[in-house]
């Protein structure tokens, strides 16, 4: 499976300290059917914990 990040989302993930491994895990969970909400049109909501928060 190929996973793509948009330029906007990559910047957001970097600023929010969300690592690529966490995103890969979230995509695998969505693929397995474990997600918070299906928004329609193959858009899913999945919560991801941040590893650290910058002050």
C-alpha cells in the first residue's frame, strides 16, 4: 500500500510532532476497519496521539 501526505498535512504533522510511524499505524488500523468515524467519500477520522508538545 502506498501512503501519501499532502504538503499542507506534512507541515502540520511536523509542527504537531506527529511521527511517520504513528501515521503508518493509523493507516493500518483504518485498513483493518478500526477508525473513529467514516465521513463518506473514502474519508476517515482517526485520532493520533502526539509524542511530545512544544511550549
